[in-house]
């Protein structure tokens, strides 16, 4: 049984771009698969060590947090939580 990691920050309102929703549908995956990882501090294997360190700093100092994942279909998906933790967006990198 997989253990559930505690959430490190609030996601606020959750929104998604049409491209991200299409990518999730193509991969037959749900947004919560990525949102839970993001909020638990699993930034994804697509981020550099420098970007992961920046996220850790951002957690402590209230800056924007970015995670980058691959869907099972191989498409890159970003999850961004704004600095004030009011909104978290799922999007494709080319929609940024």
C-alpha cells in the first residue's frame, strides 16, 4: 500500500488550460495524480536540481512553485502554484 505524503502548501483554486486537459485525456490520467505530487513536494523528474532547490526556497519564502511531469503518453505537463497560493494551474509548457 502506497503511503500518502502530507501536503506542504495550499493549492488554492485549481484551474487548467485546454491543452493540459487534452493531454490528460490522451494519457487517461486525472489532474489529482499530478496535483497531489506537486503539493507533497514531488516536483517531478523533469526539473533540474537547481529548479528543485528553487522550489524548496520558494516554499520557505512564499514564492511561485513549479513542477514538471510527463504524462503516460509522454507529454510534458507543468503545475504552477502562484506565490500567494491563491491559484494552481495545470498547463503545457507552450501555453505559458
